[in-house]
C-alpha cells in the first residue's frame, strides 16, 4: 500500500512539477546529473531526465517504488534491475518527437539556403523509424522529398504482419526501406533516430564507425539528434579532418557533457543536446509521467495537458503570396542561436565546459513547436502544402 503523502524527488529542470505532482505530497527538486543515494533515502517516487543514471548504485538503499523518465530514450535506466527490485517504471515515448523533427527540418532548410539546393532534389536517409524518425518521414514525404528508411526491427515486424502494418501506418507504405550500407551509399542527407543499445540483434552503439563513414557520398549532410555514441566520434573526427565536403550537424556527443572542441569546430551546426527542448515537449513529458503515476497509484488523472501548457505568445501570422518558409521557421526556432551558445563555451577548461553545457540546457530559452503557429492569408496551394507538411497550422 502506497502512503498518501508521497515524497517525490524530481530533476529540477522538469517543468510543470508543482501543478502535476505537488498535490501528491512533498516535492523535492534536485540537479539531475548529481543525484546521490543519500538524496533518495526517503523518496517514494523518482522523476528524472536523460542525465541521471538510474540503477542499483543509485537506488539500492532507497524506498523508491516508482521511477519515471520524462524522455523518449531509456538507455540511462537499468530497467532489468528495476524490475528485479520491484520498482515500477515509466517513460515518455514521443513526448518531444515533434520538437526534434522541427530541429532537423530547421537545419535542413538553413543548409538548403546556404548551399543553394532544394530538399526535393535530394535523397533523405532516415535511420530509425520510431516516434521521431517516423514523424520525420511523414513530413518529408508530404513535402515531396525522396526518403530512404533503415530500421531492421521494424522491417522484421512488417515481414511478420504486412497487413497490420499497412493499416496502422498507411502513410508510410511506399517508403523505400533499405539496409544501412545502401542508405549510407545513396542518401545525400542522413538523420539518425535510433535508441542507444549495446546488445540484441541490432545494437546501435557505434552504428556508424570508420567503415560506415568511409562510404558517405561526396557532400553528405550527417545529422545526429539521437544519442552521441551511435556515431564513433573519434572515427568521425578523423573523417571530418580529411573530408571538407561533409556537413556535420551534431546535437549529441559521445562523451557528453564533455564536447570535443575540435569535432565541434568541424561541425556546421553544433548544439548542446537540445533538439527536443521545446517547452511543449518538456511539459508533455512531465504530463505523460503524471498519467503513468496516476495509473500506478490507481488514481483517475484529473489534469489535462492543455491546462498546464501555456498559450504561445506568438501564435498567428497572416501571409501574402510568395511567403518564404525559412523565415517562418526562424520566428519559432533558429538553430544558429544554439550553435553560437555552445561554441562560446568551447575555449573553457574541460571541467568548466561540463558546467557550461549543463547551464545551457538548464537555462534554455522558451521555444515552441511549429504546430503552435497558425498561418492564414493569401497563400498559394503549393506553399500551403509545404507549410502544412513542415508542421505549421493552416
């Protein structure tokens, strides 16, 4: 039986903690990266983000009975140990998927302008077709972009039951599914969206090593917003030193929160693991944990997402004919802002860079998703299709 007055320890960077969890008991906010076993001895509930490693070392002396992570990824959670210890677990799959897709499309539109190409003239490779990758594929295809998808587990699922898959995900039926070597050799733009796994049939740790990076086409744009170790960063550094034709967009880093200054210097855009850091995504993650905790406590959820999600301060634009998509994106998000902020820390000592990296994430300015902006006016049908595909409301 769970006591009525719970002690809830939560990462201080999680938003909407008070309205979602304050009524359940005592709420303690702590820095996620520096939580210790002593911090959790009296805790009943632990709510974290990706910077907290949760397992036996952290929880063996605690009375924690429920762990929630307000993130898509779960590689920082020892789920096997939690299950063995009888500790319930919940994550927030898909909470910030749209924010990550907004980020990827933003950098692609910026690069298209800088390098004078049209996305519809490029082949886009998506590695991993889960919550993020799947939504990216949907938006790209709606824009008329040719897409290659590599996702071996999903390909096997489709082979088992093609009928069910085509019913559930009919918009993706005509996507060309290929293996990783084919995608790496044929795609002009490659975006990684896999979880980080070390074991199983399809481990993703160092999925892209020296051999895989060697086959990238001339002028390839490589984007990683998933987990840093999916790419062997030392191999990537060696390749980047030798090939000035590659364009690197890195939001995640293998030794995070330590960022290799030389590798960052060779990136066109380098950001501090904030691709999914929209206010909408972060609050959605907290709310999803509120729902999961309520289910575990056998309490009917009473708080809606809209009640804790503030209205966007900038939510409507009236357009004339010939409206340009990139400036509209920049109204809500400019990746170069985050790039400049990270680069300003790269001259610091390693210990200072770690603090600066976490500070950039903790003090991240409010950012809203494309879907919060409503567009109207005299818009051509072609432009309407593109703006809708990008994610704006019309």
